[in-house]
């Protein structure tokens, strides 16, 4: 009996440690404690997740990729093949599209296409805050969804060309089954969110490097032209 209790306690400790890790994947303690735009919409959350990654690019470049999110826009930058196995029809953008560079309050970020699994309108979340190139906040709320939650994206500059991209979700405690469901989905959600962060990181850093190279090439040609004119 004692041995069984020890094993259960050990398993519980491992599960609790893993839960703390995937819930705050990549985020510092300060970032987890920080108050971010959108937090005030769920004042007493049952579940809070904060994930983050460093990106070596300017806020403006990161924003151009972030603002494209949506199943019917630039995708969700996560596991496209896996998502499409479930019929989500997502194609992650590999370039910046001018037509997707605006995301205003009242616009919808679509997660699931219309008619998916018989859901007439699919699943799309309204934008409740949009402040380029700093943050986007979307809301899950009745009657559009059965949940009361906030999903927010934050570009936090630390230097001119280095930023933190932070994604936070907060879910209100409504019914016990909601919380249990969110807990079971936690590892999968964290994995998908982490992939999103890394995909945006790769795209933004690649884009920024190309722009730096182009700028350096133009400056080099300008110097050659100037030197040639002087001689």
C-alpha cells in the first residue's frame, strides 16, 4: 500500500512539473507574471498559458507575419500536415501578402473552416484589440463558442532588432468539464503553440536577413558609384 502511494505521489509530481513546463514553454517567470493587454477580459482565469520565443528582427517585420494568421489567410504556422489530416484546409504562408496586412477590431481570425464536422459557421474568433506592431487580442465567448477565453499575441521589443514574441491564453472557470477538457488538451495546445512561435521566428528572421542583405548591397553599389564619380 505504501509503495503504491509513493508511486502515485511520484507520478503526480512528474505530471505537475510537466504541466508547469508546457504551460509556460519558453517564457520567463517575469513574462508569466506580467500583465498583458487582454488579461483584463478574464479577471479570474482557471487556466493561464504563456509561451514565448526570441526573434532577431524588428517589430514591424514580425508583425507582417503575425497579422496574417487565420485558416483562411496565412494559416496558423503550426503543423500544417497534421491540421489538414483533420480537414482544416490550412496553407501556411511562406511570403508576406499585402492583402492580409490589416487586422482590425471586429475582424475575425478563423481557426476552423465553415461546415467543418457539420459546424455551419466553423470557428472564428473576433479581434477585440489590435495595435500594430505590438499586439493582437482575440476572444472566445458565447454565443459563438461554448468557452469564455482570451488568446493574445504580443511583440515586445528589447532592442531595435530583437524582440520577444509572447502568446498568452486565459480561460475562465465556468464549468468543471471546461477546465478538465482544457487540461487534457493542454499538452497538444502547447505543442501547436510552440510550433507557431518557432515558425514565425524562422520566417521573420529570414525576411529580416534578406532585407539587411538587400540594404547592404544597395549601399555597396552606392559607394562604388560615388567613388567612380569622384575618380
